[in-house]
C-alpha cells in the first residue's frame, strides 16, 4: 500500500509499505477515504519530537471497514467509520472513567497511544491507503453516507480537530454569555472558538498574526486580533471597553476564559521571528479576569530535540504562577479524551447544527503530501487545514 512516511527533518515522502493486516481477533482494517494533516504532525516534520525515519504518520482518519477480526461485534466490513486519534481498550480503569487518552493497555510501559506519532506507541499512521485499528469495537465510530459525500470533511474532523476544540471548551468551562480569548488561529484554535460560539459565548476573540487565519476566525463569528499590530491583551481590553462593558464589570475588562492553542512554539511579542514558549501563557495570565479559567490545548513537548536559542530542551518552563494564583485562575490542560465527545459531536454534525469543515482549505492525493506539508509548515498558500484523499488515483 502507499503511505506518507517520515524521512528526516522537513522531509516526508510517499512510499510502498506492507499492507495493513489483521493481527488480533479484535482488529479491523480500514480503507482510508480521508486523512487530515495536523499541526502536531509538524512537530515531527520540524524535528522537534523524536520521529523515527520510516514512521508512517497521520492520526485523523475516516474510511470504510475492509476486514474485521473474528471477535469484532459492533462494526462490520462495509461500515463507514471515523477513528479517533487516541487508541483505547475501552475496559481498563481509565477507559471506564472516560479517560480514553490515558488508556493503560495500549502502550507498553506507558499510558495512552496514538496512530503514527513519535513516542505514542507502535501503531502505524493513517496517512495511508489502509489502517489497522486495534480494539475495533471501541475505536470505530460508525457514521452514515459514502466516501466523498458532502459530509466527508466534517466527519474526518471528528477524528481529532473538532473533538479537541470542543475538549478545550469543556476543560475551560465555557458557558452561555461568557467572554473567551483563544490564542492561535490554527485548526485547533479556530475550532475552539467555533465550539465556544456553539455553546453560546457572548464574545470570542482569536489572536494570531496570519491574515488568512484571522479572516477565517471572522468568518466563524469570532473577533480577530492581530498581535503584529499591538499588544493583544491591550487590544482585547480596548475592544471590550469600546463595545461597552456590562454593569458592574468595568473593573474586569479582560475575559472569563483564555485558551492557549499555540503551545511551546509561541512567538515572542518583542521579536516576532523568535520563539518564546511561555509568551501565550504570560499574555493570558494578564488578560484573564479574577476567578477565570485558563485552558491549554497547545502542545508542550516533554523533550524538544531542536530547541531554539535560549530554548528549554527538557520542557521546563517558568510560568507566572503568582499572577494566576493571586487572581484565583483555574488551569486545565491535557490530551483529548476522544470517546467522551466523538459520538455527540457526530450527531451535532448530522443534525446540521455544526459544520467544522469551514476550516478545511486544501485537499490532495497522497502524492501531494510533501508539497502540502511544506506549505503548511511555512504558513504559505493559505493552508489552514489540509485533507489527504488516499483513495484518489496516484499521479
């Protein structure tokens, strides 16, 4: 089968690899119709995490079951399924508590696993023609329709991006009428903002510096804030004052909730071409109102293999705990426990109430992966979210 394989820093290519096969009675093999490229794939592409050459990458798949093991009961060949990023057994104590991203059985010597990602288990990725799915009854979410239909892009985002955006708002406790600031207008930031709006947030601000991404935030209904123009904290406070603060809130011109959708590759406000991994947390600590909430869904690498000058290879960072403590700000972060949300968000999409596909900007065949990775990494050609179609003929 054809698959996208990590070669080296800033290099992926499409190669012939052995076909995915059934290895356990609880497995299925899925023929992939769509597989999205994620910002976390770029961490491997940029050499920041320890991907091994030859790794088949990708963790956002949608497709049709082609083969099913003898012990699979809930799904069958011919079923269309979306497959969450994190694998889980469905029966260990963490899975029973809904903490599927911390499954205790899927990764030897650790907890939690994912497809095609460095340090997250031995599972090949989903940017391929076929994918083996272990514990299929737990990990295959049935969806209606046929490959290539009008919901293809909405459904593939249920594998990770929409679910993670929703998870951000759950951790942050977004409520009707609240004010939210999302830093980062990549796919996760945009879908965090979109999820907050779906939940009834009164004001949602999205901070970034890339015009196409800020335009997309505006299309979704959020207020874009370009940090190249001025301090984003000052900009948001001024926007709130200009719009008129609610009675009794004149001393609280910040926001109830802040979401960090950037992570350890944040750019420094004083030197925009340099990284400052705590910049977003520093900004949100200033912006969030007393007793507010800070949620972190941007990735902070445990080990940064290619830290920038003055970087932190061991992941240790100095954050403004005193400010957060004095304000009484609650902080939440962690991987997305997919199983809590995937079915509910599927039904939200099928009802017509949600269309996360608005963030998808590019499509391609597997053969287009190197070009799309390059453009995505360079923030070029307006790429926000790219979806590969492995079932399309190769060039």
